[in-house]
């Protein structure tokens, strides 16, 4: 909340890198995990949260279609 889109992108990129840079130990192996993020900005005067969530969801699927591990 109260975060401009550019700031949200910086946060998501930091999280994406942190996840990718930290393998998870599992059953004697190191699992590499990646994450994709979709961002959306509330439109001025927008009160319907479903529209905002729908745009963020669409952006997430676009990130996955672009190869994943991206914002």
C-alpha cells in the first residue's frame, strides 16, 4: 500500500533475486527456486479491488510466459 509502481518493482526484484540466490536444502540436495511476480497499480478512484487483483494476476502470468523468474 502507498507504494509507487517503481518502488514495488524494486521490492519485487529484490525478493526475486533473494529467492534465486538461496538454495533450499532438501533430501541431501540443494534445490534452486525461482519466483515470478506480477505488479499492478491502483487506478485513481478505483474502489473495486477485483480489477486491481485481476491486472496483477494477468501480469504474473505474463511474467511466467516470458520465461519466469522475472517481474
